[in-house]
């Protein structure tokens, strides 16, 4: 039986919570970072004004501050359906967290062990693993299929051996939007190596665009950044408990040797943690309903997914009618992100024309460095990226299409 379609998103309600949308600017640069909620700023302000103290002391304000910060891990665990908040490692960016994890894995790897990275990924999920070559690790690249433009499972199968120890892949390309079948990838990697291979999933671009369920994905490590879904600039990597127990990154001696503490270097930006929890609360309340926070998150994000799919369809229909606009990539499963070029114009010039009309988009490789090189567009400025969010409207899409129509 087909799953019933979710009710339409109350866009006026959603947009009212973002002060930056109270103007004439169209934000289609959301793949680089979303606008921030008023409620997040209020939570940040309240934390700084009422609980801005160090953690671990016996006095009441310190205990209150500790509890508020811990809520960030609780909320992330519920957001992605992790089993326990202790599986959530917090940090300033996913790039920094991944670099830390890659270095921590070195003692677990022997010369000749293999890591597989994908050509479709953001450079932050490639570079840290490539650095392991200095320790004798063999890094293989999972190429895009030239015919389909997708990551094909059979191509991964040809790369894996009994020495494969990690497969790193995105849950959604940050430029062309390709959404690989993460569950099939995880199952294949685990089966081919008797579960000796771990699967690291870059979920930064996927998380804002639909429900995330780690149990269903089968990933061993999953990364997300809250500034992509209306929160502060803070990141998290959720790891399987047995894997985190094996990893011992460099740390200061006084830091407790338990997860996640030993991964979180120095004093965290505690107010940001409080703001992250507020962002999850917002996403759980996008549609009316009852139930646990996890249940409300799933319901809300399903509505977001349907809303953004309709926006993407509107945008694709519009550019299909323009002979001078070329879509880069055409995945069968796609996040609401479009990479494109305009005939006779550099990507920077197109982005500037959009900016002149107060339509914000990005131009360049957007850290999809390997993908831009594979497609042969990196040296010419790569492409223009437009990304939608829960607060994007039909009118926003039409504003972009109107600008592009004038460039033909």
C-alpha cells in the first residue's frame, strides 16, 4: 500500500520564524548554509545571559549549564535515531571531526589496508582519508559511472577486497544532489569484509532534506552540521559504540578517556550547543502533531521532503524550457539542489547577475573538487549552485527562473 502524501507545509508559519526572510532577498544559497531561526538566537542569548559558566562545578548554575549542553547530544541522537546520546561527538565542523577520526584510526590500520572514497563526495570526505596514504594505507576511488552519472554498487564491489577497512560516501552530493543507496552500500561493505570494513557517511547535505534513520541506513559513522538546518555553526559525528570504543585520539591527560569526551578537544562553544537543541525543537514542530520528539521530527521532515521535491520539480521544469541553461548531472534520486551552467557566461558572471536581482546563489566547485575535475568543468569555473530549504517558496524559484530567462 502506498504511503499517504503528507499535508502541505505551512510556509507562512515556517518563514515567519526566520527574520532574515523579511525582505526582498531570495536565499537559494542554502546548500552552503541555511538561514538561522529566531528561536535559535534567543536560546543562544538566554544561555549566555543566564548560564555562561564552566561545567563540572558543584554550584547550581554550573549544573544547569551542563544539563543544557547535554541536550544537544540528546537532540542529535533523536534527530538521526541514534541509540544513545553517548554516540554523538560534537565539534566545530565536520571537516575537523573527520580529520580527528582519520588520525585516530591510524593505529587500527596496517600497511596495505584499504580505504575507498567516492568521486561524488565533498572534499572533506576525501582529503582526510587520502592523508592515510602516508601510513601505508591504500586509498581507492569509487568512480562515477560514465553512462549513468551515478555511483553504481557493482563498481564498488569490484573495488572491495578482504583488506578493505573503510568505505566513505556521501548521503547526498552537495552540488548535483545525487543520493546514493546508503543502506545497500553499507550492506555490501559489511558482507564483503565480514564486517571488518566500516562505512562513514557524510550526511551534511542530506540531513536537512528528509528524515534520517541511522538504524535503517546501517552506517557506522554519520556526520551532520546544524548550520545546514537552521542552527548554529556546530557539527556532530554519530558513531557506533564499538567503533568509538576502539578509537583513542590524542588528548590532554586530564580529559576523561571515555566517549564522546575524548574526541571533543578543549572547551566547547557551550551556547552553540544550546542553540543546536533549539534548531531540532523547531524541526520537530514544523507541522502540528503529538508524540515523542523523534516521532514529530520524522513527521515534520517528511513534509519538508515533499515540499522541497515539488520545488525541485518546478525548477527543473523551468530550466528544461531554456536552451541556454545546462543542468549538470541528472540523478534519479536527488536532493533539492541544482548545479548548472549558462551558455556563453562564466559561472561567476551568472551568480553576479542573480545577485544583482537579489537572488543569492553560489558559483564555483563548492568543495566538490574531485567531481568538478571528473566532469571537466573545474578549470572553467565549475558551475552555479541553487539549493532549496524548508523556507523556500514557489516565488523564490520563479525569481531565479526569471533571471535565467534574461540571460539567453
